[in-house]
């Protein structure tokens, strides 16, 4: 039997049809195997009649390993028709970051990674421009330049998927990547790609949205982080950030506030995802804090 770290923490994610006895079955299963539950969240969605729970625990007594728990939990999962994951809490999520020319979201993610706030391992930084290559190389991260135009887009998207597969990437983060992904690529990355955009859509489309907002006297600046779908900027929302502004804010001030809200919303969304706190249900999410 392989060894494990003392007090190795695990996370159990479960969604299943709502019925009596689910929590009891999970907690009894863990207790009987010497496990101590340190955190547990649950939610019963009346609309979909679906039950969601996330449980963090460690083996306090005995010699149960992850593989043992995974094998034996299968009986409980089958009984309640569960969709479930059981995995080490400290395993970093292999993450590929996509950028264009704006560096604020990438810079913030790197800062939070270095501070230990994000449990990710960056597999590559992919961009349709070369502007952020120096930032990637300074960090010792592989940089891949995939310029995109209307003629080569299918080939470049295939190249991206090849990189995702080659690097065993689990999550793709669009950190202000200014290209629209094809429907096929969105489907390939379903549930494992996060995008960020400002809150002015669909009201202020196209170039210079903050200047348009200034002209209309907008009083709130916001940003939305969501899973990527073929419906442009309309995927299931994971996190949003907002900040009040007033008439004293010029266009450049609004742009600066926008950068702040984008970095905060994206970082929180990535953190929630890699901590396995997000459940997809239809076109919305359940996010346990």
C-alpha cells in the first residue's frame, strides 16, 4: 500500500437527485473509515430537485488511502445516482492562461500564485500577440504565440487543443484574451474554461466601452467571470465584482476601475474553481464559499 502525507486533506464533491439520507450516508461512510470532516457545505436546489455538497476531510485514524476511499464510495454513489469527485485538496490544478495585449489580469494571477493564494500550476501562456512574452519568460513559463486571423483560426484552435492535451491542462483561463472562440472549441473546453469581461455588455459593445459609459454617466463599474460557452459572454457566471463611480470619473479613471474589478472577479472565479467549490447546473452555477 502506498504512503500518504499525515493529515492529507481530501475534497469530495457530489451532486445527485435530492432525497432523504444523502448527508447521513456520506458522513457515516467517512466516520466509519476514520475520517474527520473539517468543512462541509450543502445546497438543495428546488428548481432542479438536485442536491449539491462539498466536503473536506482527512483520515484521522486508520490507514485508508485515497484509492480505497474512491473504490468503496462507489457503492454509495450508485445508490444515490451521484455525480462525484474525490481528490486530494492540495493537488494544484494544471492551468493554461490565454492573453492578448492587456497584462493586468495575468499579472494579478501570477502575483496571487506567488503569494500562495491560487493552487495552480501554469502549463503555458498562449497569446495571439507577442506583447506579454517578456512577462512569461521572466517567470520561466512556456510562452506560445498563436496569431489568429480569419484564414488560420481553425488550425490555431487545433494547435491550442493540442497544447491542452500535451500539457494535461485541466483549466483554461482567458485573462483578457481578445478573440472569440469557435463553437467547437467552446464545446471542447466546456466546464473547464473561464473568461472575464466588463459589465457593460451588451449595452456598450465594440471599442472603447468605458468611453461610451462615461458619455452615458454610468454609476457602477463591474466585471463578470464565467465559464466559456458558444453564447458569447453569456456562460454560467462564477463571480462578479462591482464598484461605484460618479461624475468626477473621466474615461481613463473608469478604465482603471475596470481593470481592478476584472482582476478581482477573475482571481476569485479561478480560486473557487481550483478549490472545487463550483457546481454547474444548467446555465448557472452553485458556488460554495
